[in-house]
C-alpha cells in the first residue's frame, strides 16, 4: 500500500488492523479505532494520535515520528514503536499503555528527540538490541542498537618502599570508566590488587589491575542494560 497523504484507520474497537507488508509506504497514520494494530512501513512513518488495544508500528528504514498521543488499553507490550533510524517526538506526545508497557526502538539516543514526557516516564534503557531481541528490563523502555564500549580506568597514586616485586598498593587508587553515553553512570568493581609494569624503582610508572567488572549501570536511578 502506498499513500502520499495522511491515512486514518477506523476498524472498530473489536477488529484488528494488520498492514505488515514490507513494501508499504505510508506518509502518516492515525488509528481512531482498532483492537490490535500492526503497521510496517518501508520508509519514514509518522504515527499520529491513535486509540487501540495494542499497537506495533515499525519502519524498515528511516525515522519513526510520534505525531500525537497514543492510548492503548491492552497488557504486556501494549505500545511498540520501532524505528530503523531515529525516533522523533518533537511534539512531546505521550504513550499510555493501559496495564502494559511501551517500548521505543531506535538506533542511537544522541540522534533521537524523545520528548520530556517520555523521558520522565521510562523505566529502563537497553543497548545493543534490535527490534525482536530479548528485553532485559521491566516497565517502559528505550531500546537502542547502539552498543557503547566501556573501558575501565585507574586514577590516583600507588607508592611503596622498594621490595623487589611488582605488587602495587591500591589504597589511593580509584576505578573510573570511559565510553558511557547519554548521561549514563557506570559502576565497576574488582579492584582488589594492582601491579607495576616491572619491579624496578621509578616514578610515573604504569600500574594495572585485572579482574575489573561492570556491576551495574543507571541513568538518574533508572536501570541501563
């Protein structure tokens, strides 16, 4: 189906709408009435104000834009918006998923416009996951294909009286990290021992630690996976 203008669907509250052909090319879609709605678009898609039991809307390329409030009355994954590129919510529209939850998929949070309302309402973020992948979090979530790489760092100093071995003291060392995105906070653990690069006396020596692990990640208290 190819529609150049706006499409309004009204199937009645007891009837499903399935438009999942990969060649579909809508401009914008609104569902004034429908039970379980599944829409696939080959290109960019705008989903306008809709009232459904559940909705899954997916773009196979380009952006998905939320152009109005979506109200769902269903359970489980009641609202799923899956963008192959960016998610755009410049209108700060809302998602109301009934007793279920909403999930928004996109490529990279840095390229999205999520809207203040959804940023306040989400419960978790998950990276390195495409549409259809296993979801680790509970509640409302933003899902990204972007896969940040976290690298641990050591700061501080390690000094000791020369004793002929490479063991370094860790009392003044602290773990840090690089690579987090979108304001995420990373918690590392495992700094139980450290070593110098060799046993020789010197200053500005390289100190390394093994066994460092990522124990958790969050963003202002919201879980990050």
